[in-house]
């Protein structure tokens, strides 16, 4: 079933953002494989370039159904849509900032190397590696910020984990 009647808009947006983060991670791997293809030998390069395009297609396949569903919802509502708000949307925004910061730091460190030790590499290497770091920083940050903390203790300052249970009885 394409539409889940029990799903709220917030739940839909959360699922959509999680799929986007997964697709962004796959695209980061795709760009990284393209950049790595400029550094390795011919056999490995052929393999990496062969893997690059299917990874991009996989990322599109992951996001496309949710995108179509979102567009149908917007069309049915007469073009009305609101900016997503909630925990996952907030973490996605923070992750985008973290991804930008990781990419900026990478470029700052890469700039002196581009004229020296890495001068023999084509410009595609630098562009693909920068995009891979930007996208990878966003997606990894999103997964870290949204990890499941169910296995962590609620009372981090409690010396004896069993003491909380005794006090509740």
C-alpha cells in the first residue's frame, strides 16, 4: 500500500529525512569511489568507476518513492505545505551544518597539498573528494545524532544502577 492512513505528517517527514540521509551516505560513497579511482591502479579504477553509477541509481531509488508520495500529498492539499519541524528535522539541520564544517575543514587542509604533493592529480579528484566529505559529513553526523540511546543508562551519575530500582519500590 502506497499510502499509510495511520501515518501522521510528522512521521512521514521523519521517514523521508532518514531515507534522504541514507541516500546522501550512498552518494558520498559514490563520489569517494570516483575520487579514489584517480589514485589507484587501472584495474581498481575500472571497478570503482563501474560501481559509482549504480550507487547513484540506488540513492535515487531509495528517495524517489517518498518524494513522489510527498508531491502527491502537496498536490492533494492544494499546494499547501509547511516547513518540517520536530526532532528529526532539527537533527537534519544540525547535521547539514556539521557536514559543511567537515567539508570546509577538509578543503582548508587540502588546499596546501593541491599545489605540492597532490599536484599530479586532476581537478576531478579534488571536486569529487570534497563532495564526498560534505555529503559523508552530513549523513554520518545525522546517523550519530539520531542513534538509538535505549541501551544507555538514564542516570549517568548514579554509581549503582540497581539503587534507582530500590528507591522506586
